[in-house]
DNA sequence: TCAACCTTGTTATACTATAACATATCCCGT
DNA sequence: ACGGGATATGTTATAGTATAACAAGGTTGA
C-alpha cells in the first residue's frame, strides 16, 4: 500500500491539522502538555521543517520565556510518541500527519523551497533489509531522506 | 547485484586500504594533497565514523597546526570526489571502500560499537522512487542509514 | 507522609559548522 | 616575463545545534 501525505499535493490543511491534533490527544492523554501541544501545532502549521531554535523563537514570540532545553524536550517527546519526525539532513523536525500508520517513514525534501513530504512506509523487504540479513545485522530503525526538486520548483 | 563492504566481515584490511588509496590517487591526481590524503588515510584506518573534530585532533596530534576549516575542507573534498561519505545520523564521516562503484550507498550503523558498514547501491526502483515519481518529485540524492546492532554486539 | 516519577525552569557549556579575509601556488595565454 | 584566473591553505571569529546538570513543582499511589 502506498500512502502519501505532504505539501506537494492539494489537501484540506485545516482539517488535516485538526485530525492530527485529535490523534495526538488520544495517544498522549494529559501527557500532551501545553508546550508540547503548542510545538506540535507549530509543526503542523509549517510545511517546511522547523529547527529547534525556530521553535524556540516562536515560543518566545508568544511570551514564553523559554530556553533551548524547552524546545528540545518538547520535540524529543513528540518524536518519541511518533507525532513528529526528525529530518537528519536538515537538523529539523516536521509533524507526522498520520501517526497511527507510520512505522518506517521516508521523506522527500525539496532543496529549493525546503518543503518536506512524508511518503508511505519504507520497505521491510528491500535491498537494504536483504543485505542486513545477509550480514547478521539487526536493523532497528532506518532513516530514508531523499533530496531533490518538488514539482513546483522544477520550473523556474 | 549486491555488494557489501565493511567492518562486519573479515577482510584484508591493509590491502583494502592500499587499494582505496591507489584509486583515490587515480581519481584526483595531484589534487589529492597531503592533508587530504592524510585525512582519507585516517578514515580508512577507522571503521567507526570520525567527526570533523576527531580528524582535526588527529591532525594536530601529528604536529599540524590546524583550525576547524582545515578538517572540514578536506572532508568536503573527499565527499565531493566520492572518496568518503557523510553519515548524517552521526555528523561524521567514513571512507568509501569502493569509490568506483558507489552511486547510491546505504549504511548500517551499529549503535553499540559505532562501526559503520556500507552496503550495495540503493535501489532506483524501490517504493521511494515510485512514490516520488507519482508526486512528480525529482530525486537527486538519497540518504539511507539504518541503525541497529551488528552481529558481534547482539550477544552481550 | 513520603517516595517515585514526570514535567518544567534555568544556567552553563559542549559540539558542529561556516563566513570572511589573507596568503601562496600553479597553470596558462599573451 | 607578466598578469589573471583558478585552486589550496592559513587564520580569526562567529554562527548554529545540542545537552549536562541541578533546582523545583505536581501527581500518584503505597
């Protein structure tokens, strides 16, 4: 099954955000505290990945006197819950738009507009898994991040 | 075709290094300057990925009065020539053991011993490529990094 | 009541990376 | 020989990313 979510296709952005927040509440209960919830909202509102210091800045601009660990803790929590993903290439974070169904995500990063799309679960039976098995290497988690140009940015 | 090189299998390490250096000379000619060559050797000697500051420290311990840009420049050069790879998860670098045949590498990173194996070229026809095509996204480069436990570290 | 756990606040610092400018060298065309 | 462009290195300073460590409040349950 192929599932794609992300900024390169038209979709109802507001409802998509609402749904993701509702799912987050469900998953976390009252562990989704004010700061964590606010950070998740920020990520959901932004199609470009946000760095920890971007998040920090936004918190501060809202009156929150926050230090770096505040942003990192909130982001780490969201990632641990599967509500957000870290994009290694960018040292930045995006919200997961379908936390329920997201075991091994892959990402398409546009180097021109910086938007990031999350694509369907990565293969458990691909060449990598086969190679790992042959070596006796036990894979726990795989980072897959493709860089290139999104449809919009291909025609300057 | 599946090709695997790396620290999780027995191999003739010395000759493997010699061969890689010879290939580097071939590719670069006299652009493989002393520092660049030395840094490549360091990477070839180490099966764990080296951070830029690890490299810097080694250069300094050899009497070279180097500043951070020296390490970064050498590493950037090696990566640009396909002689080394950057491991995003680790903010660190490893030598490529087969620069000639290395278009879309993937990596297996052991979280216990920190060694990194490079596996055969990643698929151009996998699920990711298919998804990207469906979206009209043009992939230029893909990072694939799996973390887990190597055979040795699975039995504590 | 107290102890364990989780969350947040706060300070300080560690680690990673690059901008910007100076100097030197080599190759090449004239 | 000269000048000019491209490449490589030296050096200073600073930007950007991340975490250690300790303090303090809140909730829960024994």
